[in-house]
């Protein structure tokens, strides 16, 4: 008998490129399937849980196959996909992230619907998510009567207009449809680690950053580093995993917490995807498995903060331009510093 897991299934689509699910089935076997609960439309943060349902049971074998048809609203185009799932990999991830008491850190299988028939598959929990696969479906040429039998007189164009709200309409008017390679770039995986460095900034010296002396009173001590990535994954576990080289999507948001004596500090960083993607692409080239450090230089006393990329063989780190990121810093829950370009809404740092 196949092992069963506490799991739920959900769907996801980017806020600017909504999708309507026609049907989504994750087949378990013996004619049984988990259904992706619908939302009209799917539109929100990429990779996050956007639909839920209550079932009469909560333990299931890991699904083996995906069968799905959905409508890309901005393209006004239906897509379909039917493929095998990486069941063994999913089981291994689920078991690895289950504690000694048998409580899993993962809770959902998330199926993401992106423009041009692209499909993401994640395993997600409250504190961590994993990108399993990046797939591509096929364009469907069926008529609206076949695909929308409940509304045989409605055209796909008029149907999609109902879902294109003000923000989506404004974006389409300004930018049109996304370039075909946009989501391949968003989902690209790179080998890197986050390296927080609490140092002294010396603008008048040749070596600008100097480490704290060992005998300094109340030196900064790091508490945790959390990250949310462009590829829809996140890591909010207070361990050193993301401070070791690993393949992952580019960081989108970073939270760093540390303390100096009795003072508690938090820094929140938002990276601009459009500006940082070309920098990553130029640095890595065709070798995305090259080990790179993303350096986070912090001097809260001087209120000086820098981000830089460094790989073995470089003479010096490559600084990220100041317009590539926004940052806000709190000391003992009170704002201590923000970059001049900071424009995040109030409370955006609460993940």
C-alpha cells in the first residue's frame, strides 16, 4: 500500500497575468485524483497559495500525474498539459522535511500557471517552499463553445475582459503582452549563497570595509536570514541553508535580523527584478552553476549598506547599483534608516 501524506493541492498565477482554471487534476491512481480548487481568476503573488478546499480526508498518496486545462486571461488563450509528476522526488522532499514527531514542514502542492502555457510545480509550507519543475503545456485551438459549454454564446474575448481589472489593464496598455522569455528568466536557477557582513565602513580608506575587532564591546551577532525569491520559493527557517552555496532563484526580498548587546535589529531588502536579472546573467553567462556570493554589507552605526556579487577570480566584488534595491532598517522596532528610493507600502516588511 502506498504511503500517505498530509497534503493539499492549490493553484497560483501572477498578479499581472491572471489565469482561469478549466480543470486541474493530480492523479493518485485507481481512478482517484486530487482537484486543484478553483479561483476566479487565479491572480496574486507567484508561488503562493491562492485557493483552498475542505476535503473529507487529509492524507493521500503522492500524485503521479498532472492533467490540466486553463485560460491565460491576458492572452485570451487556452492551454493544456498532461504529464507525469516527479513522485519519487516529491516523496523524498516531504519525508526530509518531516520532523521526528512526524509533523511535515510542507503542506501544499502548488501548480502555477504562467503566460504562454508555462507551468511551475512547487512543494510549499509556511516556512519553506521548493521548486520541483518548470514545464510547458500546449496551446489549444478548440472553440469557446467546447471549452465554455455553460456560456455557449460568450466569446473568449468578452469572458477575459471580466478578469482584466484596473491594474492588469494599465500594465497591458503600457507594456503589452510579456516577452516570451520573461518567465524563463524569472524562473532561472543560479548557484549562490547569502553572506551578511557586519563591518565598519571607512569612506576615506582604500579598503572601505573593515571587520570588527575581536575585543569590541557588543559586536553584531546574527540571528537569522530569510529570503523570498523571484521563482516563487521562500526560506524562513533560522538555519544556515541559504548561507551555503545552492541552486535557487534570484532573491526578491531578504530579511536579516541581528542584535548588538540588548538592541535588536532587522533589515528588509527588496531587489528590483528587472534591474538585477541582467546583472546576474552577465556575471554567470552560460555557467549558472558557478559559485557566487551575494554580499550584504551592513554598518548600522554609519547607516551605510551595500549589496555586491563576488565569485572566485574577481579582483573585487561587483556592487549592485543603489537603484537595484530598496532597504529599511529597524532598531528595537523603531525605524532607524531607509534608502532614498524606498517606496514600499506600510507593513510590507511583514511576511
